[in-house]
C-alpha cells in the first residue's frame, strides 16, 4: 500500500504488544525500547 508520502508501507501483525517501524531494513522506532507509540512527526522526520 502506498502512503500519502509516496512511501510503500506494509503492516505485519506481531504479537505481545510489539510495534516496530522499519524503513529499508533500518529500525526507526521500537515500542519495546520507548514504552510508547511514536508521534507522526517522529517517524516522518526520519524519512526525510
């Protein structure tokens, strides 16, 4: 699925409350390290 930014995105169901954001194999966010979900701009700023 293409996001509004033109970036190809894919949702992969996990388990145990996992939430990880990857871009080109690089980890942008890992909820297990921060104990919270990212704000929109926290992810977008890493993609620019």
